[in-house]
C-alpha cells in the first residue's frame, strides 16, 4: 500500500465520520422539534381540559384561578404605572383617553369623573383566560356535550 493509498483511505474515513456527525446533528434537531411539538399538544390538551372543568373545585383549578387573579392584579398595577387602562374585551393596555381599543377595536367606556363612580363587586370570571371577556355561562357553553 502506497502513501497516496493511505491518504485516500484516511480521507474516506474522515468523510464518513463527517457524514455521520451531520446526520446525528440533523436527527438530534428533529428530536428537539418533535419534543417541542409534543409539549405544545400537551399544553393545548390541558387548556381544553381546564375549560371543560373550570367550575369544579379542585386543587389544580384553584391554582390556575389564583394565577389568573395574580395576572389581573399585576396588569392593573402596570396600567396604573403607565397611565393606561385595560381593554375589557381583549385585556390589552390602552390609553385612558381612548374611546376604542387599538388592539381589538372594542368600544371603551367613556372617561368619567372619579367622584361620580360607584364601585361594584366584579363578576366571577375565574373560568376564563385572563384576557378574554366572557362570563361563567360562556365557560359552561364551552364544555363538551355528553
């Protein structure tokens, strides 16, 4: 075996190793992508399950409702700091002087003198996502029919 034969053989070995490394990297990326897809599907299943069972008093549902309440309180604090309000339809931040939401187009309540405002107890909207404006009856409507 000559010197050039040895170099040629070594080159084939390096080429095969490079191909294997590239194939391994592609397969690892594919596994990662599939894992992300799987986790998204699990998340969707969980959201559907919660919507179907949101009125049940379970520890998991209480945790979700506590998180929704914390999200709402945090958004209110942010809105106060920014001098904005929250759209009651989509939950996005809007200028306090806006008459319509610039995100969803919903009409906003006109600004009123704070002395003329009476505060009412908010409706229980714990069955919904924090940025959706529906009531508990809408949650009931989303439940699958038996």
